C-alpha cells in the first residue's frame, strides 16, 4: 500500500500503550526538570550565557556533546530563547520566557548522573538559588 503524505492521522483511532506489559519494560534513566523563577530579563535573552551553559554541562555530568548547542529566539509574542543539546546518552533542553522571568530546563539520560551538579550549574548560570526552583526528578534504574 502506497503511503499518502497528505493523509491525516486519525488521532481518535490510536490505541496508546495497548498490549504493553509494564513489567517487561527495562527501566533505566534519570530525568531532572527545573522550573526556575525570578530570572532577570537579561538572562532570559542572553544567547552567549545559554550557549556556555549547554556547552559546559555535559562534562560536569560525565557525558559528551554530539552536537553544538542549538539556540533559537522566540517569536515577538513570546520572547526568550529555546535551546537543545544532543548528548551521548540523550538530551538537554531549555525554554527561557522573558515575559515570565522563567526558565524551564530538563536533562534526560539513560546514564546515571548527579542531579546536585545540575542544580548547582543552573544556580550559577541563571543567578538564582534553588529556593527559586521547582525541582522534579524521575529515576528509573
């Protein structure tokens, strides 16, 4: 059957997780997500700061970068920066929201890492303490 690239996906017909036995899934990985509040507008727009943040973090968690940091500007209605770095064990991403003085950040890896190192790195670069962060973490080993 030839695929039609213009064919719409029938989302209502999708069966998510059907037939998946959760006991058979190998659980591995650590995921840390930070919601950082009270960040200055200057920080949320500082391309070079975020570039350095992404460039330096992999070595701190004993991983390597597979790409250079990729950082893009938001649209005028939602100013700020968004970035991603592909690392040898998964990814690092962030979204900086200028109008909300907030940064949402996450690092996922199937290799274990020290979350405290990530939090301290964020404190240093973003100019706020962990008191200004909501920290969410999942561990699956």
